[in-house]
C-alpha cells in the first residue's frame, strides 16, 4: 500500500471520476496531508520514508493555504508537518514552517472563539449554531486539539473557554417542537445529514465527529494537559450526563442514535438517520462516544464515567457484525476506526479482555483489502457505489495506519490518532 501511495502526482492522478470529486489536496481526510501521516509513522520506524512524507507535504503546500479546521487548510498541513517533524532525528525539522503556521492557527482560533463567545453573550438571542463552530472536523474541538499537540496551552485555552460558552443552554426565540425550556448550547441550526427534513428545528448531534462527544473529548484532553478554564469541569459533567440520558439499551447494552431534535418530538425519516441506531464507528455510534466518556472519566477521576465508556464499547463489540452498519475499512466509519478505538481502550483498560476483539477487527479490515483497487481498499459511499480514496479519515492511508499499529502491537509513535481525539 505504501508503494501505491508514495508518489504525490500519481496519487492525485489516480483520483478520477467519483474519486476526483472527493480529492482535496490540502485535506487530512482526502488529500496529501492525510497521506503524509502514513509516511510519517513509517518514517518513525525507518527514516527512508521521510523523503516521501516530505513530498506529500510539499505537494499540499503548493496551492492556496486557507484557514480552516483540523481536517482542511492550514491546520491540516500543520498537523501533518508536526507528525513528520516528530519522525525526524533533527529537532529543527519543519521548525520555521510550523512557527508560521502556528501563528495563523492561533489567530484563526482566536477569531472563531471571540466571535462565538460574543454572539452567545446574550443567551436569549443566541439561538442555534452550526457544528463547524465546535466540532472535531471543522471547528474548535479539532483546532484546539492541534494546539494542545503543539503545547500552546494559551491558544488552546481560548478554544476551551469558547467551547464552555458554546455549551451554555440557550432559550429558543421561537419555541421548538417541544415548546418549552432551554436546549443545550450545541444545538445545531441544521439537520445531521440526509434526513435534514426530519429535523425542522435543527438537531443535537450525538456523534464524535460532529457532536457533543467531540467537545467532551477535547475538554478532557485539555484538562489532562493542564489546560483548564472556568466552567470546564462543570461542562464536562453536563455533557456526560446528557449523553448518557440519550442512550437507548438493547440486549447487549447501551447504544445511541445519530442525533436527537432539540425538543421532545421524535424525528421520522424514510431514508437514513432519523431515530435509528447509529453505525458502530468513530464518527457516530458507541465506539467514539465510549472513548470520549473514558477520557473524561480519566481526566477528572470519575471511575463511573470510565466504566460507562467501557460498557458502551463492550456492548458494541458484542453485537453481530450485521448490526454494526460497517461497510468498509476506513477510520471514519469503518473497521480501521473501530480497531484503533478498541486498541486504545485495550491499552487503557488492560484487564477488560479486549485483545480478541482487536484481533477480530484487524482481520475484518484485512479482509477488505482489494488488490485491484488503486490504493488497496475501496470505501463505501452511502449515495453510490464504492470508490478508492487515498487519504486519512476515509481512505487507504488511515486504514494502513491502524493495521501498521496492529502488526507491530504498538501505539502510534507520531500520535496520528490525536486527529481523532482518541488520545
């Protein structure tokens, strides 16, 4: 797989047809920074791969460098460059580039944070927001995680304060379907995806990628790193309590839907997410939520939260494969993401007996290998047939990273899964 992904120009050229629509050169999800992460991890074991990682970074930096969240733009490039620097023996590697990028990212974080805190100063007028303010992919949870990785606790603290502000309850100006009372401040003004029409008043997202668990994971990681702001502990408890209140239960244990409306009404939708159990994945469903709950419990010394997180993961692993709604080997919503979460939890909970599940999940990911695919794996698109994506979050590079760690029976050397807020 590394050989197939080595040449930046060839990788971009192979993304044709449906794949071409998904390719974004300056993206962790589907671009050169995401591929660079694979070669940075390989380079941490064998320096021969440093040149290849640099080639993908250089290809990413050739175009415009817009500000953006963790998975796109300057922050995506900076995350990949940080990973590559960690693989270098020379501590000066990428120092000048990262200093320049970090200044921009800190300014971007400040602008986004200040704007949102000012908007919410009057809670009666704040109303809903959009998840790109606070989520892991595009918002402050992801940007804040990058700043923590760089050790910039001052800038990360600004993100934490803004997220504490985001989580303050808001009172709708026009009553939503339930008609009464304030709703959690992470109330998004839009629907969660294909079933947007089922959420006329917006939604409260339950997934790690776009919802409250991502905020919780960032605040927990910040707390663990000594980045603590007023209200942070209280908000973490609020999110944990709310997330657990949203759980449903089957014979295996707790599970979550994709989203809930801001009121008491039950959404109905014919073609997707509304009211249905979420997939068993990082982006949505029990595994990502389980890790967020565990991180919060570990940070604040709350053993019951850790136990709830572990119980949620064990329940997800107990369900039959047919009930998991997993269709490919990607990190975002596939076997590789479930593998990496379970691997992390196995290291965090050595007495939980998760090792057989780790073996099984690695086998599931390996079974998805397709030698005829340009990058070794094909990914599932809900809206169409399979595609071949080279990137990190939804492509072959991310799958290779999870399998590389499994093959070595070791955690990442370059902390690439920090981008998923797993650690």
